[in-house]
């Protein structure tokens, strides 16, 4: 129940009215929500939208991450995962190792494959890997390669990104994860990831994938050197592209984890705060009115905050994950994996209705899972 008197007192009753009338919020509205002194009132707006769209459902997936290499031609300053060619700590999996990892996690619905931009791994390696995985795991959807990797393969092979996408999807890539978006603003990118594709190029490749029928996710890495304006600009760019293509399925908010980062940070900076994460997530839900799902990614948030975020507009809990490196090398203190039973029990304990999904967010079955106390 959104009480107009509370919102009038906060000076944002016009925003409450828009939300309840399903009207689009402006960037200026977003800015005012960042400034609103009462976080719970912002949360209530996001929760209202979540309830309209998804009720108390929280989706999750049996999945596994495979990072095929951490060797990367880009040297993103925030990234603790990557190593330069020849640098200590670099790893590159061969085909057998990729297949072993993918098949060792039991019955999975989604395989999440990403890696660094390795200067020597050609497209034929990935086509073979996808074909082999598809054969071995015929009932598992392969969500693989961000727009950053797609651009890297195109450069390496001197072909267009469209051709890369055509070849990968013919080999078994079913959808694409949303990593590498960071913050689109060029000045921010110049500070945090100067070698990486531009924000415009990331958006162009996502658009190209959508035009070919490949659904993708999108992300925002925040809590480093960017301002609230940069966050809102990033969300606006995603929203504009989604108006054109409707190709994004899910948005994932990634709070910057600071351990082992080469980014120059202010003295004493301990990372983004929980209230800032929850507020940014709630505002993302409100601004991204055309993206169906908002993920609470427990790996980066930690399980407790990720469960809390389900009350701030998020409706997806990602999945079992099994082996995660990017967040954990940057200091994530969350578990390496969750069990299906654990996810179901936690969602129920928090009053939600867990729904197992596939990679494209279609429910796996219609039977209710677990028992919610509410
Ligand atoms: O691309 C890197 C970010 C991303 C750090 O699409 C960092 O379903 C925080 O994109 N602190 C990888 N974030 C994770 C990702 C993802 C995860 C789960 C599901 C999906 C999906 C996508 O993490 C990277 C980068 O943007 N990242 N370093 C760091 N220190």
C-alpha cells in the first residue's frame, strides 16, 4: 500500500502517481529517487512494480559457470580476474577441461560460459567447444560470450561481429550473458577499462544479437568512480535499446568488489554500501520499465543482501552457479555454490514463491516448490 501522504511529505508523490499509473519515469525522476532521504519509500515503489509484474514469485535456475580463460588482452582496472599473457596466475582450459567442468555439475539447465579476451583462442576453438557441449548436454541451454568477447573474436578473425554471432549460434550458443557493460559513459570507461570496447559498441552488438533473434542480458557495474548521473545515463541507454529491440531478458546489478583491484580509489574506500546497493537496485527496477527481470545476484551481493534485494524490486535469484571466479577473485565472500534445495528453502523462508526456470526464464514446471510461511 503506497500512502500518498508519505510521498507528499517526501516531495515525490508525483513519482508515486506515475509508478501506479505505469507511466515512464524520467532521468530527473531517477535523480530525485537517489536523493530521497527515505529508502523504504523508494523500495515500496519498486516492490509495487515487482508485485504487479511477478507477484511474490522468485525465479532461479540450475546452472554452472565455466570460465575458459582469465588471460585477457584488456586490462580493466577494476578486474581482479584477468591476467596478461604470460603473467603468473593465468589459466586457459582445453576442450576436455571445459567439457569436464560443464558435465561435472549434474543435471543443469543453463551453462554460463565467459572468459577473458585471449589473443590466441580462435573462433573455431569455441565452435568446436559449443558443438561438443551441445551434444553432451542436449537439454542444457548454453548462455555464452558477452558483447566484449564477440567484438574480440571479430577482430581476431578479421570478420564482422554479425558473422561471429551467426557462427556461434549455429554451433549451439542459445543466448548471451550481460557482462562487460560496466558504465557506458566514455569518461568513466577511460578511467576503469580504457582498452575495452566502447559503451556504444557494447550496445550495438547487443542490438545486432537481438536483430538475429538472440536474447541477451545486461548489467551495470557500479560503486567505483561513477556518479549517480552516470548510473542513470546507463539505465536510460539500456531502456532506449530495449524500446527498439525487446531483446534483453534480465538486468543484473553488479556492485564493484574492491579486493585485488588496480583501480585508484580514495583513501579508506571500503566499497559500495548495502543501502546504496538496495537503492540502486530499486531505482533500476523503476527506470527499466521494459526489461522483464531484475536479478539479485547472490554471488556479488552475498546471500543475505541478495534475499533482502527481493523486497527492493528483484525477482530472480540466479542459480546454483557451482564455480564462480570473477567475483570471488575480487573478494566476494559468498559461497561457491548453492543447492537447489537451499535456494528453494531460503526463498520460502523470506515469504516468496520459488519457481525454477530455464535460461530464457520460462518456468520449468508448474508445481509449487517448497512451502512459504506467508
Ligand atoms: O563482466 C568484474 C563484472 C561481470 C568485478 O548475464 C565485477 O546472466 C564487481 O556479468 N566487482 C561478470 N563486478 C558477471 C556477469 C554476470 C553474472 C551473472 C549472470 C550474468 C548474466 C552475468 O562482473 C563482468 C564485470 O562487469 N566485474 N570485476 C568486480 N571487481
